[in-house]
C-alpha cells in the first residue's frame, strides 16, 4: 500500500527531526571524547627553576678615574681596555625545586671570542651532576681573561683576514641540560645563560648578567573515556535517530503506486461519440505516439477531428488515431498478454493544469480562425506546422513551448486579412 501525500509530509517532518537528533547525539558523544580544550590536562607533580647571576672582578692599572685603585668588581660596570689587565668572570647557577626531586644534569661550558663574521673557542669543558634527592643545587662557572692577550688575538685574526669590524666580544656560554624526576615521572630541563663582554674601541661593556628558566614534571593524564552510564542515553538516541531517519526518509521519498489501467471499454466509454470505426489505420502519414488516451482526446478536441479506431483482427492490440493532414497522433492500448505476464507498462493519465487548458482553448480558437481566413502559401503551411508543434508540446507537458508556438500562429493570423463577406 502506497503512502498518502499527508503521510509523506509527516514522514518528511520526522526525517528532519531525526536528523537534528542524530546530529545532537553525535556531537555530544564526540565532545565528551574529544573536548574542545583538548581533554583533561596532566597534573603537575613538581615545578622547578634555574637562575644564573653573572659577575666579575677586574684587575686595573692605577688611574685617576678609580683613585689609583687596582681592583674593581661588580656587574653592570663599564671597563676600559687601556687600564684593565685581567677580568676574572664567573656565572653562578642555582637549581631550585618546590619538592624533593632526582636530578641529572650535563653542564657544557665554553668561552668564545667572536665578531659578526668569525668566532673562536678559547676554552671548553663538559661536566655532569647527578643527585638522587634534592631541592636545591648550585653550579659555578669561571674564566680569567687577560685583556691584552684577548685584544692582541682579536687584532691578529682581523689582520690575517683583512677584516676591520666595529668590535669583538668575549662570551662565557654555560649550557645546562638534564632530567628532573618525581615518582617515576620525568621532566626535561635546559638552560643556557651567558655572560658577554663587548670590546668596542677602548670600552669593555658587560651584558647578560642574569638569566632564568623554569619547567615542570607532569603526571599521568586522566582518562577522558565517557562512562558507560553516561553514554547509554546519547548512544541510544543516536542509533534510534539513524533508524528513524532511514525509515522516515524511505516513506517520504516513496512514490505512490500507479493505479492499474482500466479495461478498454471503461477507458473509452466517456468518449464513444467522438470515436469513429474505420477499416484500416491511416497510411502515408507521419505518426506521432501519444502517451495516454486522455492526451489523444485533448488533441482531437483541439483540432476538431474525430478519433479513428481501425477494425483489426488482432484483438491483442487496439490503436486510436487523430489525423491532421499528413500527420497522425496515435495511442495504442496494451493487451493483457498471456496469463501471468501482466499488462504492458504505461504512463498514467495526466491531469491538465489550468494553464494547459487555457493554451488548448487558444490553440483551438486560432485553428478555427485559421480555417476561416485560409491564408495562402507559406503562411498557411507555417501556421499548421506551429499548430502541430504546439500539440506535441501540450502532449508532453511543455507549456512554455506550446505558448511560443501558439504566439507564432497568432502572429500569422494578425498578418492575414479576414475573408470578405
């Protein structure tokens, strides 16, 4: 049993409702498993920091500037290469954790003399530190630089290279890397402080006196899996919505079953007065097939022609014709065939719209006017050709095409003179 139009409308509404429910349930399940913020974060088991402080003590020649003092120490103090003999530089590093941790560190220390185009390592060393349990650890890095030797080496390299730059720098570069462990979980750690002395002209300017780095040790990430009890309702809603969506879509898109073709006597009974029995089918005419018997009746009514039913010994087939000049429109009623074969598929009768009926009335009136005026020559042939095209368009449901052909007939009529009385 085919669904009624009302049932199909209700099914379409239900399909939209089921679709929205399925989208909600799917989005809910996805958001629970993949939260927008990336899921639960790992807990912090420990936090730690590494702080470095750079300083120096310089050996000087007696000078008016420093009241003949031969030593000066501090941090952000400008030195002069002409009166500075030695720079005893140091970087003191301290590691601090907020709880007891295991610590494994590797310390790389290098002293580099460089310009914007070249660099030379003057000193390097590598050490390691391993502490099974601590909250505080300190490291120290030191280097004593002979200022005159540094200036002489930089000048010699520049002369060999033929390079004359704005200055050069002496840099202490400690690098501390390692792991921090808590309860079997490990966090990596890296810190790279530096202490730099820039030689520009007669000035020596220190920089990079402080440095800080920090890190954490993270614990296990809590499971983000949705609990079984919380998943029952959205999963059931999702599965039910998918099933309901499929069923309602099937009902909404199901085509109504075509009514069986009535018996021939019942089909032609309302039009018996317009049907004429003839001995044979029309010959030497171009035949245009018509899909339904009501279509053929409409053509006969428009043309004002009878419906011809040839008498034939073949009772399995019955054909009907409407002849207009050298063109005939034909409808063939299918036989029931051998037992069990069923009737031959046909297209059900089509209901004409109000616009099609109006176009048919216009066409009939135009044909009557055409018959009355009887235009000569090509005008008559052109008008009849447009009439046949209009009939074909109405038969196939092409209302726009039929209206164009009817308009062409009316233009022909407007150019022809009415018959004289």
